[in-house]
C-alpha cells in the first residue's frame, strides 16, 4: 500500500510542477508578446497544445494511481479486520486452554 501511496504523491507533485511550469510559461509568453511582436504565436500554441496533452495524460495516470491506492487500501483494511478477528479467536482459545489447565490443577490438590 505504501508504494501506491508514494506513487500518488509523486504524481501529484509532478502535476503541480507541470501546472506551475505552464502558468510561468503563459505569464512570460504574455509579457514577451506585449514587448515584442516577433514572438511566433504558432510556437506558443504548439507548445501549449503539447503541454495540454501531457497534462491530460498525467491526469489519467494520477487517476489510475489513485484507483490502485484505494483498491490496496480497501484490501489492507479487509486483511486488518481478518487479522484482528483471528487475534481475538486465538486469545479466546488461550483463555479457554488456561481455564482448563487451572481446573486440572485445582482438581489435583
């Protein structure tokens, strides 16, 4: 489960970086356009289109990682409940065994 959680966290950090990079590019591109008409708007459009595709793919990867994490978390939770139940059964059997030993020891006196 920790691997899945780590993957989600890594992808979330990467998405933040990607979106920050996009915002910085948009800001610097807007400043460059206002100060210089020679900037090729087609290059901006092409770059932003590629960045958009990358972002959409990244979001799909993040959704898949979150789904995997939730599956693993649910499985872990289920296994934890089973382990706790088994622990209670074992403890009950130990108490019963101890009680039986105590009765045997008390009957021999």
